[in-house]
C-alpha cells in the first residue's frame, strides 16, 4: 500500500478535492469530445498546489512536500488515475526535473520558471515509432554543426506533445545520447496531434526535419546523458504505474459496489461463489500493484542500487494485471459495461494506453533480467 505521512496525506487530500471539483467524470467526457481538451487555467491552478515542483531540486526553485519527491508525485499520479484527469503531469515533471538537475543557468531562469508556475507545459520526446520502439532505443540523430545541432528523425507517441511549450528531446550523438530543450515553435519541428485510446490525454507525433537548434539547447553534456535518461525513465514509469493503480482502484471499488447492489435471481450478484473468487483475484492484483508501486517510488527516492530493477518489476506486474482487472470489471457490469454510457471505459482506456508507454511489460521483464544478470556476475 502507499503509506502516507501526515503532510503527504494532507497534500493528497488537497489534490483529491481539487480534482473532484475540476474533473468530475461528466466534465472529462466533455474534455474527451473537445479538440482543445482541458484549459490552461486548470494546469496553472494545479501548479499552484505544487504538482510541478516535486522532483526539482530546492536550490533551483523546486521542492517536495516531505523530502520524498517521487513518492509525493506518485500520490498525485494516483489521484490522476482515480479521476481519469487530463494534463501534462508526467511530461512537465520530467522536463522540469531534467532542467533542474542538468540544465544551464539560462534554462533554469527561463523555461524552468515557466514550467514550475504552470505557464508552460513540457513533454518528453523519448519514444520513437517502429522499428525503434524498444525500451532504450534512440535513433533520432543530433549532429553537431557550426550553428549548434541539427535534429533529424521522428518522436512518437509523445504524451502531452500536442499542448507542450517545450520538448525535452533525447537524441543520438555519436556513441552516446544527449538531451536538448527545444521550444515547440522551433523551425523544422512539426507537431501532429494523434488520436489516442486514452480520451482525456493528448499525444502527438513530432517530426524533426533538419531542425537547427543552438548549442544553448543542450541539457547536460554531449553524448553523456545515458544515466540521466535512465533515471528519468524510472521516474516516469513510477508515476505512470501509480496512475494505473488509481484507475484500477476506481474500477474495482465501483464494480464491487455494483455487484452488491445488482440482483440476479433474487440475490446480490456479489453473493455467487464464482463472482467472489474473481473479486478475490482482483483484490490481490490491486493490493500487490499498490505495494510494488510504492516500493518503486521509494527505490527512486532513495536512489537504491536496485532502483531500476524495482521499477521494471512494477511496470511488468501492473502492466500485466492492470488491464485484466479493469477488463474483468467491465465484464461484471454486463451489457452496460461495454457501452460508452458507463464511465468504466475512461479508466479501461487510461490503463490500456499506458501499457506500452515507456516500455511494455515484456520489455521491462527483459530489462529486469539483464540487470539482475549483471548484478549476479558482479558478485
């Protein structure tokens, strides 16, 4: 389970009340149907609650509630999943965390300040289309030139890409990888909104067609961002898994209540033995998912040696059982569960869309196996 300190509970309760007021499910249906999505004011108010500063070092304007920035952010992600909420929670925090740790003074004074206040939104341009869609595969090129760097390639899907003011672009530079902070309006950068299974989030494909960016766009050192990318991946997956757990919780609790109130042949649906067994399975998956998600946030906060193994184990487990749990909830609702009239589909879409992002469960199983093998050889 996600254990909370008193301050974390207060912070999460504040976030919950805000999302209940701003993101009732009927409103989320309107967001899904609107090309513009949510308003910028929503994100600025969320930033005012502290959503954007949690994984940014305090000496550059950030700061967490309790000193456990990733755990604090995961609790916000959990509430986002519980309410099917929109907004660039993951992308803006990843971009802000990167600038806060490795950015230049100019990047911290300008873009980071905008991201922390919610006046700007960020998106991490990491994923690429096939055949370069494996976890950790980066094909987009960043070639040095007299004017700085030239970016060539495609990033897709990019969560929050359609609304982002800044992209954190991960690109191949020689034998290593580099990261660049690229404004959305940069010449040679074309953003194409994508249709998404998740109706309340916005994704985009970003084409870099001989996009020339200045050397000042570099975040960190040329070709030496490998460790930073791995850490940011662990942060992103941790928040993503927490969000999936929130969606799973809503689906489970709603379905359990339905099963007790829905009568079949004069008895509550929940009284049938087979239904009880299925609920027991789902409860096990939910509690185990919450526990492993909490362990992942702790591992990243404490920067444990086995951090990436714990995070990959979390994505493998939640990515495997999250969709099955919500699919079972849909089936238990019968005919109404498979229609657009019920809110369940918003949560099924949230969980299902998250499964392949930042590495599929199978890819994370491979990552976990590789790291355990390396650790075993090193003993």
